[in-house]
């Protein structure tokens, strides 16, 4: 009997498929090979018409089947409705693995599903693999990020949530002959315990720039004070980048939590990541280690950040960054 991996295809408020789905779909192809070419399927819960509208995206992502549950009552998001739909599909198709993005919606929905199914859930994973027994081996930080734990689930489906940007989407299409299977779910008897009445988007200058930034200049404890972070911003502005921060820098009051990168902040994958005065503790590197190129500037030659950096400079960022600012002006 063919094994199945099911991925939750989250629909955003703007009615797009959330990018974390494509990252999970790419990783699922690798997992499927280790499960004797398991099916990689998608669960889409949305208003009417989206399955057909986005079918090509599913085709290019290597999805075998889309289980589409469409009803206009699914917009806006309602936990009770979504839980009912997901549970009915999961009980019917019985996937071995169910993957969900660790977004706000995913973090709300996943534990409700796992509790109802009496199965385990490994949250905020940074790695997924299949072990020698064919089980999902889900890796995540534990003990405040001091250790990495690989967790196995005894019951089916084996569930995990994964943060956006942890895995990369496929660089080329994984085309499959994707089939849309429409499912009708009766929502009439489902009580709505929580209902979204109105939504106001919080707009801030930097919070979402990190998600799409190609260059990030991040600072840690070594930037010492507000003048240090102003220096980071001056440099970032010169090279077309944005500023990020480590947890320690946020706790020191040097930066807001909105630009924190790491286990308790954001996960980023820019083309260039410049770490200034950041030691490289696992709590931070877990959120930026997949950057295309990493440059580290630190006074401590033994700082862990140099272990993952492509280029390292042992020195004081307060001396180095002003020189780089001058150089960047010369190359304009």
C-alpha cells in the first residue's frame, strides 16, 4: 500500500498559497523517496475556486493529489471549521505524515488536530528526515536552544510544524500529474467558539522587510549601544540591506523584537548575511544558517559564528564598518 505525506496548503488573508507550503513540498519530495516513493499530497481548505486557480502551482511542486475542501464560510479563518475539515480528510486518507507551516494559523490549527487525533506534534522543527525504521525524525531546539532534539512520534499521523524559511523551495519544477479531489464537509453543526470580527494589519517599517531582504546586516552584544546599531543601519543603507538583531541585542534594549532573528525571532534566508558582534549561539544561527553567503565580524577568534561563516574577519565592528561605508561610497 502506497504511503502518503500530507501537507497543509495554508491560504493567506489575501487568498494566496503561503510560501511555506512550497518549502515543505520540496522537502517532502526527499522524504517521499525514503518512504519508497510515497505520495505527496496537499490539503487545501479555502473559499470556492482556489484549487483550480492554483492548480499549476501544485503541479509544479510535485503534488500527486489536492484534497480541496471549498466553502465560502472558510473565509476568514475559523479554527473550528478548519479543524473539522482537516480531521475528516485525515481520517479518510490516513497519511503517515502530516506537515504544517509554523505560521500564526498553523500554530493555532496543528495542536487542535493532534489533540483530536491523539497523536504527537513536534513544533517549530528545523530538520526533517526518515530514520532506518521509516519513521519521521523531526529535529528541533530544546532546553532554550542549548541542545537539538530529534523526536519520534508513536502514533499516526506523525505531525510536525516547520517555520517559514527553514527549508528552501525547489529551484526547478517537480511536475506531477496532479489530481484535484473535492470533498464536501458539513459545517452546519460546527459551533464557532472564536470568530474574527475585524482585522487590522499592523504596519511597521522593518518587520516584514527581513522576510524578503537580499542583504541583512545583523548586530549582537558586540554592538554595545544605540550608536552601534545606528552604525549598522548606516552601513545597511549604503549597501541596500536591512538591519537584524540577535536575542541578546534585543534583551539589551538595542533593537526591537520585530527584527530579532533566531529561535524566538524570525528565520531568514538572504543572499548575504553580515553578522556583526554576534557570537553565533545556536539560538541565533538556527534562524540564519541557510543564508546564501555569511560574513562574520567578531573580536573573538573562537566565536562559534566563524564555524558557519563563508568569510570571517577578526576585529572590531566599530572600526571595520566605517571603513566599509567609505568603500561603498567609492564604488557607487
